C-alpha cells in the first residue's frame, strides 16, 4: 500500500505556529478518504515537544488535534515499520513514502481538492 507524508502547518491547518490554525478546506475529509482507500498516512512536521514543558508540547497538540478531527496517523515523523528498508543500525533521518503533501512544494500547496483528484 502507498504511504503519504503530510505536513501540518500550512498544509492541514493555516500557519499560526505555535498555535494551531484553522483547518484548511477539505483537509480532514480528504485524509479520511485517503485512509478509507487504503493509504498509510504519516504526519511529517517540524513541530516538536520540548521536554516536560506543558506549554511546549507542539507535536502532541498537533497529533491530538488531528485525532479530534478523525485522523489517526500510521506514524508520526518516522517511517512505517513495514515499509522500512534500511538496516536496523542505520540512521533513519527521513521517512520513506510514495507521496509528500506539503505547502513548501515547488509552486506551493495546490489545496486538498486537487489532492483528492
């Protein structure tokens, strides 16, 4: 099955870091359709949690926000285990995927309606 890496800020939600912006039109509906079609979804974001500081749990907040909107990712900032092809002792700096959905693509993010098509 195909794996899709999906960015958070500017792709799933409007840019408002460190806050969570409003969802982009059709983001969650399209991700639900992709999951239903059998795609594996990986949240691939620069958001991180900073130790035990409750006010700095940016990654946890993003994952929770997506779950509250009906999306559970198959992995977060890492490769899905069944798709890992590198040796166990190898550095795994970049997750493997068939597709990347990100607002920093050349030409910008075309929107979730384009992704659905």
